[in-house]
C-alpha cells in the first residue's frame, strides 16, 4: 500500500499535469480564445484581451503601454492598472510570445499559481499532502476561479492570495529575513498584477492568519516584523501605485463610491446554495440565468462559489471537531465573516462599505474568495481524518467532478477566426463611435446564452471599445474599470444628442461628434435624421450593423481664434450646448485661463503631421496670427507640449481636450507623454526591491560564511 502515499514532489507534479491537461484545449489542435460574453459586451474580448494585446505591442517595442491614443480619444491604460504591465509573468510571456499564446499561457500560469499556493498554504497549516491537493484543486477549479477566466487581471491578482498568506505565516513563525523578503516581493507582484481588490483581500486574510499565529505563539514582536515586510512590499509597488493614485484623482469618484454603489453587486443570501450546486439559479451559457438588472445586481460569475459536493460535505463534517481543533474553529470563523461581507447590502455588514477601503469597489461578492479558500482548507482538514486508503479515491473522484462542472461553460473560439479583421473595419476613415451594442448583446445573451457562437462572431463588426485597437482603429469611447471625470462629463452631453429607441436610433446633432473628430458611426440600429450619412450595412439574417459617416467631423488638430470661458461645469455644459457655439471656430476654456483669451477673428493656418504615436505627436504648423491649437485628445496629467523645443503650457479645452497657445509664424509643435508618476514610481520600486533582495539574501550569505570559517578553524585544530 506504499504506492498510495503522495509526497510533496509527486503532489506538485500531479498539480502541474492536472492544470496543464485542463487547459490543453486552448493550445491544441489549434489555438483558441476565451471570448465568453458578459452583459452588454464581453469582458474577455472587449477588455482583457485588448489590454494584454496593448501590452504585447508595447513590450515588443521595448516600452510600456502608458498611453493608448486609440482608446477613448486617449487613455492612460498603465495607470488604470489592469493591463498588469509590470507583473513578471506578463512581462515575460507578452514580450516573448505572440499575443494569443501569451494570453492563454497567462491563464494557465494564474491557475497554476493559485493551485500551488493553496497547496503550500494547506501544508503550512499542517494538512497532509493528499488532502492539500484536494483543497488546492477545490479552489483553483471552483466556480469563482473558472467563471472568472474572462477577467485575467482579477485572476492573476487573486492567484497570489494563498502565497501571500503562506509567506506571512512562515515569516511570523520563523522570523527569518528570506521569508519576509519573499513576502514583500510577492506582495509587490500582486500590486503589479493591477487588481487592487485582490490586494485588499490578501491583506485581510493574511492579517487574520497572522493574528491566529501570534495568538498561538504569544509573541507580538513577530507581528511587528511582518508589518515591516508588508510595508516594504507596498513601497515596492510604487511603480503602479503612484500612477494609479494620479489616475484616481482624475476619475468620477476619486474618494470612493457611495454606499449604494459600493454594495451594488452583493451576493443574495440564497446564493449560498452555489457552494453545493454549480447552477442553482440557471446557467448563463443557456440563457437561463437572469441578467443582473432583473436579479437585484446578482452576477453569476461573482456569486457562484461552487466547490463541489464532496468538499462541501467534508467541510460540514469538520464542524464536529471545532472544539478539539482550534484551526477548524478559526477557518469557519473566517469563512462566516467573509460570507457576511460578501452579502453586502443584504446584511448588517453593509455599513462597512461607507468607509475606505471598502467603498473603493462595487463588488462585495468578491469576499467569497476568502470563503472558498477557508472552506476548502476545512475540507482538507476533515479529509485528513479519513483512512489514508480512502483519500486518493476521493481526490480522484472530486477532481473529475469539479473539473467537469464548468468544463464546457466558456465560449471558446478558434483564435485565427476570432482575431481576423472584420470586413467593416476596412471602411473606417478615422475615429469611430459605436452605439446600441449593449442592448443587442443582452438580447442575444438572455435569449440563447452563448450556445451558438455565430451571433457573437457577427457582433465583432461593431468594433466596440476596446476591441477596436486590435485593428488600429480609434474609438471615442474607452471601456475601463473606472471612467475619467472630464470625458465622463463630455460624454454625458454627447449622450443627450444620441437616443436609442426600440428599433431605431436618432442623432439629433453632431456638434459633440464634430469636436471629438468622430468621422464614423457604427450603430446596431438604423439612424434616423439627416445629421449623418449612410455608408453601408452588414447582416447575419437576424441582426444588422449599420455604418454611417459624419461629414462635419473636425480635424483632430485644428486652429481656433475665438474663445469662451466657463467657471463651472454647469456653465460649460450650457455653452457647449448653445447654438451660437461653433467648435470649428471657437473653443471653451476654463475661467482661470481667461488671461489666454487675447485673440479673435480668423486667420490662415496650416497643420502638417510629422509624427503620430501613442505617446508622441509631432506637428509642423503655420498660423497667420496667434491662435489656440486644439488637439481633440484627452487632457490628462503627464502630457508636455513644446513649440520649437521650448516647453509651453497645455490648457484644458472643451472640457476634455488639449490646447496650446501658438504665436504667429511657422513652428514645430510636439506633444509628449512623460508622466512623472511613472518615472518616479519605477525608480522607487527598483530601489525598494533591490533593498528587499539584499535584506533577504545577506543573512543566509553571512551564515554560510560563518559556517565555512568555523569549519576551517575546526580543521586547523590539532
């Protein structure tokens, strides 16, 4: 019966083979992409893959994707964070491999990291190898993990929670610098992964485990050292934290969400049933799970904490040892508390979401990650009580059941088919805007789910944000976790001119499209009115996508010689809406820029584009008299402008665009994105990480030197 014994080495090898086999279909016989729809769009296709595509494109050009000019008239993708540009696996994979295989390998690595981390955590808590594998695959193939393969940044961040908890325990127990240094470096990597809520969750669960360990050891000083290493890890994340903090100052809710918004996507208490059943309320793939707007904010992939019937039963059996085993008591305490937090607005815990940092996120359901981790550990502890000859059969049976539960859940499409440039993209002449897609996506998804991939292949013709960047097309809108405040205000004014009906859309005016340099409109409904010109349409027999052109779209760069000022957002909106404001000849400035208004009338001018990249623009301009050069790109900190090599101020124009004052004559004008937050952040991170490595490496080296010296002295003794 010795063959039934699992060692740590064989356990890790088994984990590697198991996860590799689970994801093999992404690579063979041909590459496939996960393009599972979400409500209104596909997060996998419209966000996760495009942001990693942007990362791949930049890394292969030996740069970071700090700015994308083709997203939302310009968007700071690095500062937003979810690109995960500095996350080590991303740096390696997307630098070396093409985007599709790198993206798929990122998924495999994330699940493998989660599984190995859970195994290490279980072993650190004293669980046997077989039971630790059981707990590990329970978490890695749980409903939360597998359904969130569409959200790669979330998965990469969450995958490090078990490792951070394990390293925290080892740091507190052993009080050795190498463990603390490794903890700091892994925490830094989690920050670089770009999903802040995972850092909060890791901090919470690691803190409670450390408190548990300190209670057992009766040594508070160990906790002080742990805090030191945590602070060092946070400081090491400065390269992401500083730009992200700057980004937060520019968004709609810089101080956090209101309590109602912070608890918008809470887990209804009835969803506790999802621990036992994968689809107790329906399956989105089949179109049987109600959309969140009809289900009180409940989202399937946030609230499905399925772990399988075997671990669920084992976890319940572990309750019989609560009095005898303090670890089980502790695990159930954490699991219960995290479930209460996950229920958000449905429990007394909702008051917490009025305070920082709980009010920074809209999805309390993600506290279920802590519940799944601790319940899985409790099931591992219970399995250890079984006879050793029963553990492996239960492990094999559970592995088969949990792997098969969601194996066919996602929409997988051949990568070469899915990434092929849509025919409609060949007609685009400039910046685009896509309207009406959300309703069409929801209609398809709620009716049939994604059992039939053909409608979604057709919907790609919409070139919706951010899929547009895959084919070098600029879109006025950007799809991101947070919305910049200035574009948000501007787009609210734009939305007043575009109305979506049951079967038709109306564009009542094109002023806001004109000043944004939007030349092409893609609509999922026919557009009434004479404001835009019909170009073509595409149909799959059931749905039609229409292409219209805006003939009055203004150039992306233009001179104006008249300006108006506004002291408030309300006043700015009134001016921009007014019929006597013509964006072709005038510009809106903020009141504190009134000293700039020293020009009027019109003049001959000429603009020639010399350079146009995401982070650098070069223009050769001529203006007969002084005027304001307006660039229809997003105003954001970090952009610098120069005229003939001399720096000049950039002014916020038309609420969200950039403008510089240009004297008469011929000049060379440049705009360059050099965010100090990124520069200083990288410097601080580099210094802190080097210091961390030194602090972690010096003690072992010193100990080795002392050992060799002692050995030599003993050898020299007579």
